[in-house]
C-alpha cells in the first residue's frame, strides 16, 4: 500500500515579490527535497537557494530536517543591514527632527 502524501509549502521572497508554492510530498521528505521539488529556483534564478539559510515557520533548521503535515519551508535571504544599526539610525533621524 502506498504512503499517503503530506501537504507542505515552500516560501521565498525578495524585494519585488513573494512566492509560496504548495506541494504534496512523501512523509519521509526533507527540507532540501521540498525546495528542489517546488521548482522555486525557476522563479528566482539569481539565488542559490540550497546554500541559503532555511527554516520551518520561522525556526531555522537544516536541509535534512524531515517535514511534517502543514509545514511551511522558508528560505531566508541575507539581511541588507544590521537590524540594530537600522534602529539606531531611525532613532537618530527622529531626534534631529
């Protein structure tokens, strides 16, 4: 008897667009398989998505993490600036006004 498939999503966003791709996978599938099978690289060819940090629902994980029903696999892009520095700059800017 064949295993029932599980539903997961693969999500990625850049400065211009966000994409969430729903998938049906085998219950033993890992994060890397989900990313590969989603074909998300076709939409974002400039990114090497398998070398970028990944997570499930905002918690970082490894590419060999097994996905479960309803998981949203997220691919994170590098920060453009340090969040602490951005906050300081906004505070300094507000003080000058």
